[in-house]
C-alpha cells in the first residue's frame, strides 16, 4: 500500500541521515523509502565491491547480501578500500560487514562465506532485487548472468584491467541485452592475464564501482537513464569515457538451467580459422634466423613493462598488447614493419597470437613465436 505524503516509514533519524537525497525532487521521501525497502546482492568484495558496498550502505539500501570466500591480504589494500590493515587475515565478508555497520547500523547485511556456484547461485540470488557482478573471472560472470536470466533479475556488470574499466546494465527489461550479448563465448584462459600479471591502478575500481552503485540507485528509484543496452568504457590514462551500443540477441536469452561454467570456459580452444592462418616458428628456428639475418627481423614483446624488464629476448622491442588492441600502436608497427619481418612473442605464445590476430585486421602480417619467453629460457 502506498504511503501518503504525510506519512513515511522513515524514522526521524533516517530523514536527517538522507536529507540530501530527500531534497532531490527525483528521489524525495518516496525514493528513499524504495531504497530502504530494496535488497542488493554483491558478488565479490574486492576492488569493485568495496566502493559499491560503501555507497549502497550510505545511500540507505535496506538489505545487502555479500558473496565471497576470500580473505584480506596486503596486496588488496591498494584498491579494496572497504578493508584496512587491521583486516588482514579476516574473511572479506566479515571485514566488509564491519565497515558497512559503522557507516549505517540500520542496514541488514547477509553474509555468504562461499564461492558462488551453479549449485547455490539460484538459492542465494533469488532473495535480492538487483545483482551486482563484482567478480574477476569469466566462469563467475557467465554464472551470474545466466542465474539472473532464469530468475528475471537485473544485473549491474563491471570489469577492470590496468587503466580501463567498463560498466553496463543487463537484463533490465524483456528485450535488454545480457552478458552473452557482450561476450558470446569466453576467450581462452591463456589469453587473459590475471590482475597480478596485468596490474590495475588503485583508483580505477573506485570509479567503476561507484558507477555501478549509481546505476543501482537509479534503477531502484526509477530515475534517469540506466546503462541498459549501453556499455560505458572508461580510460583513466586519457581521462575519457566512450559509449558502445549493445544489441540483444534473443538466442542468448534462452537459458533454462545452470551448467558447469568452469568447464564451459575451459572448453574454448585457441585454434580457429584465423589462428591457423597465422604462421608460427619455434625458438630453435628463430635463433637460427637471428644468427643469419637479424637486421631483417623485428622482434616485438607484447607483455607488460615489468615482465619485459625482468627478462626478454635480446634486441626485442616492447609494445604491450593493450596498446595494440586499443589501436594506439598500430601506426608505429606499420612503420616498423615496412622493411622488416615481424615476429611476436609473449610469455607462452598466447597473448602474441592475440596480438597478431588484431594486427591482421590492419593488414599487418607477422609470425608467432611458439612457447614465448618461457621456451626461449628453456632453450
């Protein structure tokens, strides 16, 4: 039953706490009541989950569910701002709850100290109005997406890497896109560097996680224009946002049950028609070529700066994969390969294959070095 304008289920303390929300005509008393009556589940209490949970609690979300099985480590503190030095060794869920209660004691916090799996996802997520994907791996992202499709729940997706992040709203309406429209099939695991390998600037998850929280509040209060059918991409180095349009494919909504997502993601093979078109060379063959005609060879290392500085093939030039995929390094490589034969390597030969596939789109042909720097060192 709708509250009259003269009555509210907000206490005098809550009216004072949320005064700046209530003074916004778009939110007002009714909007704040919606926030209090709402429930949000957050999958992951790391870089993205930290700012998201802090702002949801401060905004007055009545019930928050946190799903995570990890413990707080020193390397988390650079970006996971909901945890402190005193939290080291604690479960991330416990650490997050302590922080949330300090911000807003009236917020109900449900803890799920476990990994989200296909056997527990539907049972956990059915209890919440909106699901926030703050995970850091493909199996969990597909699991969250499919569970939300089955349960008909909107999800707020985000991901981060190095200096770039992205956010979108999935499954908001019947014809809304979902994660499978963004990434229909998972990329091979070997092509995706981990956070520890690729790195991430600490402030980035704060920006992206806060945008996630903004979308949650907009959807609950029914204001503004959520990122439905839109992917917002942020580049911290350039300090630029760009927006991509996402189209819904009805076939990607036909999810009847959850599957084994770890197997689903590992079944994807690297080989396809384009892979087969890319030539490769062994380390032994490369060493022979370098002895015979090193002046005609351009060696490009597509790993990151830290990896390159530790060890690399002598005479190689560092051009990280992300600068190739962003288009930043394309002209440089075109100029460098005008009179030289291109050979590309990484740690094991997978990121270099990914780089060559991208360069092929610009008419740049090269040869992949099988086994990468690992094979070079072994040889």
